[in-house]
């Protein structure tokens, strides 16, 4: 990252592989971190190291990752049940999914294609 751009960054999206390589104290103060999580281990790790929020995916089948097994709403809800930071449902989401996501414990939605 170019040093002149670093001062403008306020939020960092961590891939699950990046997340799992970090430890408590590694996150830069003053920057928000949102981690991609696909399982209970990464979700717990994101909380332990101080991430501000997580994307949990894929909830539904998605065109961008057709090989990934969708969690479904019930598994999603079980996975995030004890999460203490905001969770955004990701994977096959559209604005019409917001109420369902919130009924299953999500703070909100994330997506690109359908938004």
C-alpha cells in the first residue's frame, strides 16, 4: 500500500486467510477491521483479535463462488448465535433478504451483484 494512501484508509476487509494469520494486538488502532468468516473457528478468532464486524458467507448459493456450500439461514443463525460483534450476511443476498437476515441474527447484509 502506498504510504500517501494509507492515511485515507478507515476500514480494512480481511480475507479469512489474512484473519487467521493475525493475533491480538496486530490490528492497527484507529482503523476498523471487518473479517470474512466461513466457519465457527474464524468467527471466534475475529472476535478474539478485536475485529469490529464480520461477513459470514455464503448464506445462499452465489454465482461468484458456485463451488462453495451454502450455509442456509438456520446454520447461519446457529453459527452467529453467540457472536458479540455485528454480523453481515453475505453470499447470494439481495435487499429483499434484509428482514430474513435480521430475524436470523444478522446486523445487516453485504453484497454486490444484487444491490
